[in-house]
C-alpha cells in the first residue's frame, strides 16, 4: 500500500478539480484522504464529496444550487414526516433520540452550554428524528448521534448534516 501522506490541503483539493470546479478524480481524492486525512478547515467541503452528497460532474455553481435544493427538500421532508407520524410513534422516536442527544459530547464547544433552548442540540434532535421517521425499519439506534454530531458540528447546517448522515 502507498505510504501515509500529508493531510489533504486546499492546493491538493484544487488539483483534483477541473474547469468550473468539477471533481475530475474522485477515486484519487478518496485515496489521498484515506492515506493522509483532511486538514480540519477543509472537512466541511471534502466530507460532502466523500459522503456522496453531490452527483458526479457538478460545477461549483451547480453544487451550490444542489445544496439549496436539497435543503428545501429536507425542510419539506421534516415537516411531512412529523405530520404523517402517529403521535405515539413520534413521541417514542423523539424520546429515544433525546436520550442520546442530551449526552452528545457536551464538552465540545458546539454542544456545550445549557440544554434548554440549545440550537445545536435542537438541530441534532430534528435531524435524527427526521431520519428515524423516514427510515422506519431502521428507526433510531443508540449511537447514531455519535455519527451525526460531528457532521453537524463541522458543517454547521442541519440539512447538509442530514444529507451526509443519510
């Protein structure tokens, strides 16, 4: 196997992009990240590639449009699933999610502070509840918050974190 390399930098990322910001060599990008990681400041950008948020071949402008479209779809889905769920089901899922959300890495500055009215905890709760309602056979499993929390903390956007989590 290739030896470990330096974390992916902004210059490295640009070397994988072509005209208009199209990702030309996704497999090479994945290998670079696998062997060297990603500089922390680039995670917000790179994780969306790694987690297949974008269809192949989009330009930078098309990626922004795609994110806006997906954010609107997420907002609609969140409302529709909550309205469609039976009150008992919604309460059961919300309670299961809440148990983990309130314990999610409270020492991290993004999730620290008082629990009541905490916007990041509320976003994590909504993201995981929406996922569970949208995937009833899987629903919510303990520990899903440990996967979703770093996505939310890095992306700082509930809809994008939901896309990456899915």
